[in-house]
């Protein structure tokens, strides 16, 4: 499966390379803001399964986000936490445009200029309607909440990047604080955690 995945990645890379080559041949590349992003990763048995959507571990959430700005030749890597919702306001600011108000994301340009910009990230999955997980990451700490049974998993990504050691039982205060912040966010987007408790559906098989 990993070989098939690698072949698909290589094919996408070659297609994208031809696209960039055509922009350059047309003389448009130096006037174009190019953004490359991915909406999710895939698991290859890191946590006992294959595919994506059934968990919120890092192999599915830590994705590609690259931007090429016209007239910028120097590569700059940003190691701070960013979110896909931040892409929209970032592009608007980069183009010198006034974006819509009351959106969830923030521009990442200050971060690219070296400014510290701590963000809190949220994630969710309702995979085939039999998995209902929500997650919050603040700094290096990440909490995953199972809405079906109230199960909690807390990880310190600075020392456990592969999320192999759940520390929720040894860090009860931090677990509680992150869970309350996560539940507040869920309420703000119209999700009532109580609606999921005890609801267990059978997986849907696709043939």
C-alpha cells in the first residue's frame, strides 16, 4: 500500500512540476503566488489501521503547507503551529486585499517575518458516521476526545511525536483545561457533545 501511495505522490509531484514549468514558460511565475497544501495525511499502521479519517493522530493532521511569493528567492521554514484556516487571510494580506470579517483564521505573514504567533488548533472527524473524535492542540500538548464514550487522550508532542504515551492520567489538570477549551469551541461551531454519548453505530462497508 505504501508503494502505491508513493507512486501517486510521485505522479502528483510530476504534474505539479509541469504546471510550474508552464507558468515559467509563459512568464507568469514571477507574478504568481503559489500555494501547495494538503487537507489530510494517511496512516500506514502507525496506530493499527490504514487509511485516513478514523483518527486524529499526527500522521493524519500534520500536512503540507508551502507558499511561494513573487520576488522571493530565499527559503524560510516555519516551525510554529499553523492551521489550514489561516491560509485564507494569509493570501488576502499577501495580495494587499481586505478580506472578509469574522473568519476563524489569521494571517501567517507576521509569523513568516519571524514574529512569535502562538495559535490553538482544533480538528474533528466523523468518519463514516461511526467515529466521532475532536482534538485540540495548544503548543506541544494535544488532547483527543472521543465523543461516543468521553474517552480522553493527552500527548506531549515535544517528547512523544508519534503519540505512543497517553499522559491524561498523570496530567489531570491540563487534561481538564484543554477539554473545557475544546468543548467551548465545539459549542461555538454548533456541536453538542452530549448528542454523541452512547451512540454507537456499526461501520459502513463499501464494496
